[in-house]
């Protein structure tokens, strides 16, 4: 009886030892991994964390910026396991970040880099791989405002620009990112999208303009608002040619009673005598929409100046009339013209002002010169409709 109990205990102990041996993976480098083709426990997949992290570049004397990556192995049996120190780690760009054998990335420069971890599973003869992207962003070190000094008349504006310098040696325009401030009520500075950094002279006097981002504040730029009055205004360029579907910036320059001159394009009121030919924006940008002339006027108070913009077809390489197979007698059909520009773009020019339609045989068909509406009155089929004038370029 004692012998039987002894053998039973021995069998149970032997079974437990065998089970533990199988689950631990005998002698392999990776614990569960590395038991060879006969191992019943093998690595099925791996996951890497964190996913697409971002760190800030640091330079001496600050400690270098690092990020710890972790890889979890998922097996066919048992619980997931941290196998970070068993992975092979690869940085696609060591100028951005390097990696040690334990998955710690060290930032070496700004940019984005692909981080790869991989491991070979001998039981399946497969290499498992996981990737993520590490972003290293530079640190803002200073802000400079330009111009450093400016003078404007009241009710006119001055545009300031903020330039950020970073610890990777780069610079960037951060005008739209900073908070702007005017130290005195002599000028207001805009905080609205599209006009950020634009200072408006309110009353005579000096003020300091600064830009801030977080806790970093720029050195001050000085702005003086004068009490001078506008005497004359000149619009340039004088009588220019603007190609169809192109734009050109016009400038309004004011001369004041103290002899100073200033670009007042932003504060001047702009108007076109023929918007269908040449459209002008509130800041003086003129766009050619049709063929012909349009007077462009800039004014401020009672002072104004006018120049003539001529819109021509020098930007057009050819005109194409979309063909109409036939038009029945006593009916009408809308013709269509397409302008092909030298840059390869195109525009439906069917009703473009200044473009003229005609028929080569008005006894067969007539066509409205301004719109391209063709009407057939003769016998047989209407044909030989074509675009003349600019179409003959």
C-alpha cells in the first residue's frame, strides 16, 4: 500500500515537472521562443508601444530626450509577455534618433523616423516585425519681430512678422502662431486670422510691439504713429497689362504733409470701373476676367488716384469651339468655347466679356456675338460655325 502511494506521488510530480519544462521553453534565448521545431509554444505576434509618439529635441546642457519603446509578445498558449530586451531594434535615420538594445530611442535631431523592432521565431521559422514612427520636434529658443522699427501715419497700418529660431538651427515664420501685443494705445495690433501682426495707427505717439508663444517673449519692435495728413496718392503699376485669368498686385503709395511716403494698399479703398473685365480686391489684387480695359482706383478720404488695367489674351495659347454635330432648321443651339492657357489650364470662355462669336455664313445660321447662341434659318443643316477674334490666335 505504501509502495502504491509513493508511486502515485512520484507520477504526479513527474507530470508537473514535464509540464513546467514545456511551458518555459527549454534553454531558448527568448524563454517561450527558441525551443526549436519541436517546441509546442511559439510566438504568434508582437505589438509595439507607444504608437507614433512625439518628443522634444534637447541640446546641451539639457539632458538628451529619450523615449522607451516596449514590445509585447503574444504566444499560442499562455499570457502575453514583455520581450523588449529580446528584440533587434533599428532606426531608419540615426540623424533623428538612435536606438539601444533595450528599445530606448535617443533624439539626435529634429524630424520623423521609422522605428522597427524584429525577432526571429525558430519554431515557425518566421521573423516577426513591428514598426512605429517617432517624431522629434525642435524647441523654440527665441522670437524676433520685424521690422525692428517703423513709422506710420494715423489710420494706416504696418505689418509685423515674427520669426522663430529653434534649437536645431532652423528658423520659421510663426506670425500666425504667436500672441501679439501693443504696449500703448497709439496702435492696435490684430489678433484675427488673416491679419495677425497687422498694426493700425490709432493716435499719435510711440508704442512697442511684441510677440509671445508660451512663456517665450520677443524683444520689442518700436512703432511710431505720426499726426501727418495724406496729401497725394499714387497707384502703381501705371496702365499695366494683365493677362486673362491672371492676377497682379497693385500698390497705393501715399505721400504725407511731412514728406514721408507709405504703402497704404491695405487701408485704401479699391474699386474697378468694370469688374467683369478686371476685378480688384480690398487690398489691390487685380484679376483679369474679360478682355478690355478697366479703370482701377484707390482712395483714402478725399485723396485718390486711378490707373487703367488692360486685360488681353496673351496668356491664351488657343481657343477651342466644342463641336455641334448639327442643328435642325428653325432651331437654336448654345455653342461653347474653351480657352487653353499656356500653363496647360483651361477655362470655359463662352460668355467671357470681350470675346466675340460669328458665323461664317449668316444665310445658313446666325449667332449672338456676346453669348454664342446659334440659330438656323436656312435649308439643310447648319454648319461651319466658328469662333473668331481671339479664337484665331
